[in-house]
């Protein structure tokens, strides 16, 4: 994860930063890491933000292309990222911009 964080490509969206790097795992699988800095608040707030972000990643995992190390850096506060729904929306937008998300699989790209 340290390599993905230092050398990976970065995409920022609101209070989240996504860094991603292809890995050489066989069979291809994704590895995730979630980091919250001290500017995000005390330990209770940081752990809440990490739980919310991990839950959003868990929901998006089936739609992410395999073979990448992904690190999500949380730079916002609980007020900016109050729940898993907001985190999932932001992560889906970042993954789509990175070309790592299948838009047909999420159903978010469909027009009513």
C-alpha cells in the first residue's frame, strides 16, 4: 500500500483522494487501504470516517476492475462525509474517472 500511496496516480473529489496503481497479483485481485489524517478530527471521528469509507468500498468492490492497489485518503471531516451513501457516490465518480469502474454495473449512469 505504501507504493500505491507514493507512486500511484491520484484523483481527488471533495474530502477524498484516490491513489491507484496496477499490481502483479495472480489471479488479478484488488487490494484496498483507507487512511485518515489527524486533520480529520479525533480518533473517534477518524475511525468513523474509515468505517464509512470501507463500507462504501465494500459495496463498490464487485464493479471495480481487478488487478489494482487502491488507497483512499480521507482529508475531510465527519461533516463533509456524513455517511456511506455520500462516500459511495464520491468513490464511484473517482473510480469512473480513473477508468476502473464499469458504469453499466452500477446503474448510476442510466438516465430515467
